[in-house]
C-alpha cells in the first residue's frame, strides 16, 4: 500500500484512469466484434458498413494510447482482408 500522500493520490488517479481505459478497450472490442459477426454471417454490405464505423474508433484509440498502433493496424488489416475474401 502507498505510504505517502502523493503516492496515495497517484493510486487513486491510476484506478480512475484504469477504469476509463477499460471502457475504451471494451468499446473497441465491440466494434471489432460487429465486423467479425457480419463477416461470419456472409453479409458483405453489413460487414463493409461495420468496418467503416470501426476504423475511426480503432484509430482514435491507437492515438490515445489505449491500444498499440501496430495492434490497430493489424486489426484493420485482418478485418479488411476478411471482407475482401467475402466479396470474392
């Protein structure tokens, strides 16, 4: 446990930030899951629409540091490849 006043305050601040970031990570996962679900259903139009809604959210979370930029790029690449495979 933190012993100094400033260490206790940092612990409180870190807990608030952790919860805030957890909600952002959950939101990103939800957007990704919507794209994956649309791809699994085989609906190209729904998958494309879900992907177009997910990309800005993924990029925004990468900019904020919620997820790593390479992880964001990997998700976008794999989702896009799945959609393109669905089209073909």
